[in-house]
C-alpha cells in the first residue's frame, strides 16, 4: 500500500458528449420502462451537454424539435408539464387531445430544458425567451396548487 495519489485522468469529453447525445436522441432500452420520466432524462442529457460544452452539437432544427416536444408535454387544463406522452387514450373522443398529467418535478425540468435550449450559440446569438408560449398565470397556479396548506 502506498500513500501516492493516483495520477489524474483526463475527462473523455468527446465520449461523454456522444453518450449524452445518444441518450437525448433515443431512450436506451434499459430506461424505456421509465418512459414517464423521459423529460427528466432529457434534462440530464442536455445539462450534461451544457456542462461539457456540447450543446452546439444540436443544430437549430433539432433544438426546435425538442422545444416543440417540451411544449407538447404542457397540460393546458391544469398547467404544468408531464413527463412523457400519455399512452392511455381510453375514453377520449375523436376531437380530444391527450395531455400529460402534470407533475411538479417534470414542470421544473421542462422549464430548465427550455432555458438550456435557448442559450445563445453561434447560430442564435440572442434567442427569444423560451417561456414566451407559456400561460404563466396557469403555470403559477399549478405550482401553488402543488403546495400543501402548511406551506411546504
């Protein structure tokens, strides 16, 4: 046994960026049973890219697709965001659009994803507000409704 510190290893940044991109673009089979948390997986992949300097690997079209996907998780009746597409379509009429059941954690990660995807880049030096399409009063009411009577 020695008291010598182990030599520092370099971070394999390109490998980690590829790993985050792969998880962002396709949910691996090991995680597919947790599909209801897809929005949270997306947040971790995107925040990893941001930390590693890899967000520029997403072009404008891909960013727009992710933003659109996030907004499809919005529940217009209750406010807040759900975690993944609702697959239980029983009881819906032909003109009814299924909405995700909103959850406070998914709402938090959705808002963070919108901010990450609209960070300035070489292609978009001054992006529009990521929250411009939100019904802010409905969102704030949803957050208030999640609060317990004792304030927690």
